[in-house]
C-alpha cells in the first residue's frame, strides 16, 4: 500500500468521488442532516483538495482510501475519511492517520481532530480504537440536538 499526501499529478477525481459515495452509502437514511457529500461534485472535491491536504491510499495502483487534512489553529482536522469496502480492516485508515500525524508534526499541531455523526456508533468505536476521544458535541445549523461528535487524539511524539 502506498500513502501519498497532496499528490502532484492526481487525476483520479471520478474514482475519488466514487470511493467516497461507496464508503458513505451506509449512512443513507441513518444520519440527519444528510452528508454534505450529496451536494459535492468533482469540482467541489478538487477545490477541497486545493484548500486542504489530500491524503490518498493506493493498493496495487488502485485508489482504496482518502482523507482531507485541514490545518487549524491547534490541530489537523480530518474530513471525508473513506476506505473502499474491499479494503476495510487492512490498516488503511491507520496508515492515512499516520500521514496526517506527520503533517501535524511538520506544522506544529499537537492534535488530530475529526467529527463523526451521533448516529454512527460504529465510527465512535473505530476512531476510539485509533486513539481518538470524544471532546465535544455540536449541532448542525437549524438543529437543537447534537448531530456530530468531535473527537481528538494527541499527535505522538517521536
């Protein structure tokens, strides 16, 4: 498996969108509000990759994982973390998070942070197993109840 950050000549945008939709499909009908991915096309994903750091995983030349890393004041914020269904439980997420840690170290950020929806208990457990701890709950605009859980983990020092 090869993990790349901000790949210079990345041109697999259609495959990236397909990967995201495949990986996020299980959320349909489970989360409210729906994922923002539903309104994102290739141009929006390209813009996100310009504004943030795209992390991609390839296995035997095939795109099998992605995440976006945004530099914030005290953390690297991870979003749109996705792994191909055929690549689950093979350490792809762990490897992408290791790349995100390297980004955090390079930029002096002490934490990795992400959000997961309240309804997706399996994500809470999976991210918890990767060292993330719940630090906050937030609500999307227009909601009076918590819709997301913010999770953080400290960046390992070498």
